[in-house]
C-alpha cells in the first residue's frame, strides 16, 4: 500500500514538473533590413522596340526587393490623349536610393 502511495506521489510530482515551463533565458536577435538600398542600381538595360500606333512604351527599370536589384522589363501602355508619359527614375534620398515610378503628366 505504501508503495502505491509513493508511486502516485512520484507520478504527481513528475507530472507537475512536466507542466512547468521555465522562462527562456537566452536572447536571440536577428536583424533584416528590407528598406531602401544603400547603393545605386546598375545602368538600365536597353530595350529595343518598334513603333506601335495608339500605344507608348513604358521602359523597364531595376526593382529593389529588399536584398538586391532585379530587372523588370518594359511594357506597352495605351496612349492617353493630352498626356505624356514620364518614365520612373532612381534618385538619392539622403544616404539611400529611392525609386519614383513612371506617371502620366499633362
């Protein structure tokens, strides 16, 4: 009988200890910078296109994905009467570089 009580107490203590979670004492810090790039993009890739009536060519550009530049090819966009297309461009934003996308202007 004493063995059964001792076994029950031991299992209870083990069970209670298994449910107790000790607070973590290790600290891990991981930093990832997905902001603006610190260096300028490569020179644009020249895309040779022909004339397409009723459309205008929006040239490709270097896109920053948070880690590196990747080329995004140009595309044909329907022309807008009374507007001209100003292509996007990279420029300095303080110590970093930022891209202002293409847009239609009057």
